């Protein structure tokens, strides 16, 4: 694995190795020891696959409030998308700043998003599947959304009219949220 820092130092990009031989290939997706050697302490308790039938499907801005805040590790197993991490920690010098990475099978990248960060994924191709691993299970009592187009956050998306779930369409703006990260 190769692990890279981003503009937001806590958010990491992980590029996993592809081993090829006469039988085909294999990937090392998760190596706890290598991640810990780079300062990433992540043990997942839940794993989900998200399927976006159409390009332009957007999930986010999602997070869980304390005491069930989540760290996430994400990667694509089919198709292509962009993943965003937004610093939602009010006491952070990077509050409301964000970074993004394109995820695909071809580029073999993952993004590690620590607790205290919001998350957005937008598919760039039809039939995109991505995997999300969580260190805390999803809990509807703490699960929150902020409007994907919140002007205080100002994320620039490559698609102007994304496909949204009702809870994302009706998400509050940051100033109206009960954010407690």
C-alpha cells in the first residue's frame, strides 16, 4: 500500500497494490499494520456496498454526530466516482475545508475519512459500486445530512443536477443543523 496525505492532513489517500501472475491478479485492500504504521488507526465494524445505477447519483453530505461519529474507508469496485471529505470539526483550523479524490478500479485508490468529517460520493458512470467501511455502525439516532449544495461549504461538483434521495433533497443547511463533532 502507498499512503498519501492530502490538503487536510487527517484525510488520507491509500493506493492499494495489484499483484499479477499467470492466474490473474489480486489486491490487498486492507492492511491494518501498514495503515497503523502511517498513523491510521481504523478497525471497521460495518461494511456496505452502495450501487449507483446512473451517473450523477449523489450521496451526502453525510456524517454521524457524537457519541457515534464515524471514520470511513471507501473504494470503488465497479465504475467511477468522486469522494469528498469535509472537515466539520468546529474547533479545527480547517473547518469547512474539503478535499476530493476520484475512485475507480483502475486507479486502485481509497480514501480514509476520520471522525469529525462529512462525506459525499458522486458517481461519474452508470452502474458504479463503491464499498464503505465504518468504524461505528450506522445509527439513525445520530445520522445526519447537510445540504450537498450548502453555500458555506461550497463544494464544486462535476455534475450540475445530481440524482438525490429524499433525505438529501430535504437536508438542512449547515447553519440549521445540530452538528456536534
